[in-house]
């Protein structure tokens, strides 16, 4: 989702209600899709809070490692643990500043 000026409307800027589907908007989380179970308030920068269901892993450098969680309930902490085992310096794929609301 973009504004009229072409800026990306990420979850940290607009928030998201429980039940929404969020999508990756960066190279490291391209194709990632997840359904959140908790509201994500506007202005919160950082990892998604609460549990969520991983709906798609996409095609990015973390996809193969996240595949085992596909369709399951998970958390930001669990995903970060998996990513950091393989890529210790990588940022989190479920950060509010690199996720957008899925267009319906």
C-alpha cells in the first residue's frame, strides 16, 4: 500500500487490526504472509507482538528455514531464533517497518 506520494504504508505507520494479513515489503521478507492475532498499534516500531499464523514464506533468503512453520501458529521470537541461527546479523523479517497490509 502506498500513499499518493509513493511512500510505503507500513504497519508501524498505519497499524493493523487482529485478523489482518500482513505481507513482506523488503528483500529479506519478500513474499512473507502472516495473519496476526493481536492489534498492532500505529507508531510501534519493532517486531510484531503476539502470536500469528505463517501463511506464506515467499522467495527470499530465509524461506527454506521458515518452511517448517508454514501454516502454523508462531511468534516473532521463534522466527527470529530460526533466522539468527542461519544468519546471525540479519534483521527480523516480521518487523512492523517492513510489513504492509495485504490488499483485498
